[in-house]
C-alpha cells in the first residue's frame, strides 16, 4: 500500500476550465461542486467582478466573474458557463467560467513558476504553469483570487 500512497503524493489532479481564451486549472480538492448558472441577486456597490449572490441549498454563495477578476473580460453568460464552487474562509464562492475542460493529472515538480505577465493576465493570480503535450495550463492561486480588495469595497 505504501507505494500507491507515495505515488498519490507525487501527482495532483487539476480541474481545468476556460476563462476567455486561457486554459486555467486548480487543485480539484479545492472544488466543492460545479453547477450551471442559477438566478443571482445583484449586490449594489460591489466590485465589478462580483456578478451577484445566490442561494445554494441554504448557503449564500458570492459569484465572481473569473474573467473580469483575471483581466480577461466579462464571461459570456449565453455560452453555457459554469460556476465552480470553492470553499473560501467563512463562505462559499462561485467562480464563473466560460466552460469546463478535463481533469489533468499533474506532477507538482513539473509545474513551472508563473511569468509576471501571462498574456495580459495578472501573474499574481497564478502559482505556475503546467505544460502537457499540447496545452499550457495556468495553475490558479485560489487564495489570491479569493482575496477581496477591501479597500476598493470600502471606497464605493
């Protein structure tokens, strides 16, 4: 049993998805669930990347347009987007993405540092990039993405 548990430690699974033209991924263990867009309530005076809030089985979930947050433009709600629900400190947050892709098994030591600027995307939102045979996956730093800019919120 030890060899299999050791091999599990050397691989992580990345849930991948498209944000604009960028292929992004995050550790699948950070994903609570994935669902379709539901009816949201707009939150006045919230940052422009906050789409709204929704009630998911009694839990209030803040929905963030990941495209806007990453500087890739607004997510097209007409193209069957998805919410990736993640557990943030003290709340649930939904990351609105264009579409889902595959789950990719990645070797952590092959994840390279993120460039400071990835095609206009703020590099601070990424822990690195992972290269497969035919694609490049930007690995999201979920803690950084979920960190709310409280100065901007308080100024509004």
